C-alpha cells in the first residue's frame, strides 16, 4: 500500500528507472497506474529531481490523447506518480504480436499529433516518442505517456553535456550527433512510430507525411505538430480528388458536384457547339434531297414540296433507329422525238372533172 491509499495489484511494465503497477485507489474506488521510482535511483538526488520534473510536466499539460496525472508523492521513501490507467496495452505490444493492422494509421497520426501539439504548446519537448509510450484504450484511441526524459525548454540541464538520452531507433540524426532535442526531433520520432504501425500496409496519405517528418535535415521537416497536421489534411484532399470517381459505385453515397461559374460556362459552350453541329447537319440534309433541275421533274412538273423534304431530313437526323427508306422514284421515261407534221393531201376532184379538163 502506497500513501495509505493505493494498493498495488500487479506489475504492468518496468524499465531502468521505474516500475509501473496496476493499483487500486481505495479512496476513489478506481483503477490507476502507479509509476514507482526504483530503490537504487531513489537514493540519487539527480534522478529524484528528474522524477519530480516528470510529474510537473505531466501536470501542466492536458489533452484527450495524453495520459492524465492524478497524484505525486516525492517525499516518500519510494517516490511515485499516480496516473490514469489505460487497459488496452501499448502500440509496441500490437507490433510484436503482428496485430498492428488493427490500428487505423490516420487516426493514430492525428491523435498523436494532437498530443504532441499540446506538449509543445506548453514549452515541453517529449524526447522519447516510441511505440511502448503509446497506450491504446478499449476503443482504439491512442494516449501518449511517459514524460520521464521530457524537458521544458527553460529547464536546467540534468545530464552531462553531449549526453544522448532517449531510444536510439527513434532519435533524429541531429540528436544522435549530440544536438538538442526539439519539436522537429519529436516529429521525426513520430514518423518512425507511424512507419512501424503501418506494418507493410499501403497508405499514401500517411506515407507522404512520414517522408516529410523524417527528412534528414531539420529545416525540411514541419516546424510544428500543427503544420504536420495541416500537411496530413492536404494529402487527404489530394487523395480524395484523385481516387473518388464522379459516378456512384454500388453501395456508395452519391457524390455532389459543385456547380461553379466556370463549369456552367463550359457546359453552355459545349451545348452551343452541339447546336451548331445539328444545324449544319440539318442544312446539309436539305440540300441532298432537293430535286435537280431537268429530267422527269421538269417534264412532268412534280417537284417535291419543301415541307416534306424538311420533315424527312429531321426524322433521319434525330432518330437513332433505322428509318424507313423513301420510295425509289420510277425511272424517267425516254423522251420521244416530236412527230413531223403531215403534208395536207390535195383535195379530191370529183369524178369526170379531170377528163373534162383534158378535153
């Protein structure tokens, strides 16, 4: 029993500096996590000072995706910190078990960026972002914890000059070289965490963010968690524009197409062009069916009326099915040459008239 209030039940995790226990708060009747400084380090004033600073850092920042701190006891024989208990295990547990695909990478990125943004806004650099410091609750939400080596920007240096603190795998190149930890180095560590959480899955939006936050040179990374979040939003918009079809797929919600002035103008121009094509087709069709001069039409004066031709052309242009062909006109009759007029026969003389003349 610690502080006559917290009953230790089982060990959750342990490290070189402290051990974390699941405990029962007898006063408030709830489960809590209690981080107890090791006996050996409890005798070292520098580690006791660092442990106290961790408690103060945890108390000064608040965010839905940061583990909350409830209590601290620094004067006890074994200093301890009482925190919120998150019962879903760590992200490192999921990665080791091969079940990291159960974690939504975009959701994870947004929640941890929000947590880092709150820490940085308080003037604190975490310095140890890694999967074992990301706790997952029963709903799958992430909570960043462990401010054991977190350091306010105005804090007194508690380690030797040039001493590197943190987990090597997640350290930014400039920190490995002995440089100071910054917001950009926290973002670098987050990028490595996200890469491991992907577990080989394809996620273009998250991969683009990882490429930016893990750039070798610090100036090539976002300057803050807020900027990184904005980049994530930008990558998401690009992905949606490139992959979502205009048509509605089966089972999907219809996509609303925004009508802008430019789109309306383009549609009107297209309609005008189509109208012009139809007009030209109508005009051309009429000339094809106009009777030619001469031939049977001149001889018999049976020119087709214009209204009939227009009606036939319109029907042929607008109907997609095969129209009934117009009857084939009969062949022209051969023109016969005009008959020569017959010469009038001389009047027939009455009988006996010729004889009379002869005599």
